[in-house]
């Protein structure tokens, strides 16, 4: 019997010897065979050892030169800003001669991992995580041949990774300074879970800014209900504030959707309950149409696409692309802001 050499064995040979498909072998080789049984994985590994099969850097380079797929995994496409960033990314990626595949992880680690495994199995050229959450597959993702870019949220695993987004801590401090300049010292803060680096940094900047100005936020006015949906977070938090005899001058939401939910609670409370001024983050594209009284920290969602393509085509070991932000001030409608 003639023993096969590295040159004579192929992935097709491994699949035939193990009695499985080529796709299954590929998944085992790339460490993404989550749906294969332990027996199947063991047969594939034995076939690889018997045939002395090895993947080659040449094959990997060939894959990278020919693959046009760029996977964009978004945490919440129901958020208009996420959708706007994804649209900006698609235009720029298509302009670079590549094809974008868009997935919604719904901020769920298990779903994010499923998409990560599938995109690796499909040999995606790069992976863009638009709002990543910590997950086992993300922690195992260390293939230098597959660039990974984190957008809006830093790498939740704590590694130094390529990031594109605004300086959220600075943006939070700017909100505090903006409020102080307008005499809005009695502020309440409603925020999403701080598992997100964007939320964590925004909250830190806001609290630091108000404290430095001599107007620290009362603990009872820093609210974050145990919920995922931002609209509900804003609504439930505002209902608690409405039950407080001391109405704040300003309500800060760490997203526009949170501010939308808070505004709904005050509308339902009736005209006899003073409505505070509100400011959010992101400056959703629909604000001009549906929330003309909401001030917001605008992130330049139109600029994300070009920045993402730059990070993909000209990768660096640790590339931090910080985009500019600015506060878009909209005056409260007549008869609405009556708390101060």
C-alpha cells in the first residue's frame, strides 16, 4: 500500500476516507463543526492523520484573493442608526468590488456565534461586527487571514482590535457641558445595559461631566431597567421618574430609542405632568420627521462605510478610527418643555 504524501492528498480524499462531505471536513479543519457529532469529528481527524493532509498558506491566500463576501453582523437592525450604518457599509463595500452579507444577531451571543461559524465556513473575506457582544466563537476567532472590524462597540473580549466609531466617553462629557451651558442641572439618565462599551463609555462621560460641574446626578435618577429593548427601557424608566415629585429639567437617553420611549411615557401621563427637555445619542435619520423636539449626539453614519472599507483594504494590527460627533440641538416645542 502506497502512503499518500502531502502533495497527493486533498480535502476530497479526506472526505472520502471519513465518509463525510467536503463541507464537513472544511468545518472540522476550521474549528467550526458545531453541528457534527463527536464520532464524525473523530473520523475526520483520523482521516486527516492517515493521509497526512495539511492545509497550506497558498490555499488560504488563494481564498483571500477570490472571496468577495464581507459579512456584516449587526446587533439590532430595528435601530434606524444601525440600519443607516449598514446601508453606508453596503454602498462602500459594493464600490470596492465586494459583496456584503448582512445578519442581525439581536444582541444574542448564541446567534452571533452561529453567524460567525457560518461565515467562516462560507470563507468570508472579512467580518464586520456592528455592535458585538462577548461570545465563545468570538473569543476563538483569531485567524489572521480573516480581518475582523468592530464598529460602534469595542471588541468585548478585551483584545486590541480594529475599531470604528465615535469617542463615546468624550460625547458623554460634551452632553454634560451642553446641559450646564443651558442651565439644565437637574438631569436624569436612562441607559441600556453597560455590557456594551458604547453605553458604558457614554454613561461614564455623562456622570463625570455632571460631577465635575458640581451637579452630580442622584443615584435614583440613573435608571436602567432589566430589559433589552431600548424603547421599553425608556418607557419604564420615565414612568418611575413621573412618579417622583421632583421632575428633572433634562432626561438623557443613551440612545434615541430610549428617548423615544421616555417621551411616550410623558405623553401618556397627560398635559398636567411637566415634560422635561430630552437629549439622546445617535441622531437617528428619522428624528427630523418624528422627533423634532429631541436634541441628540449625531454619529456620522454616512462616514462609516468608507472607514470600514479602509480598515478592510489597508489592515493594521490595531487600527482605531475615531469619527467626529456633534450635538444637534432642537428646541422643545411650545408648551412641551415646562419643567424648568
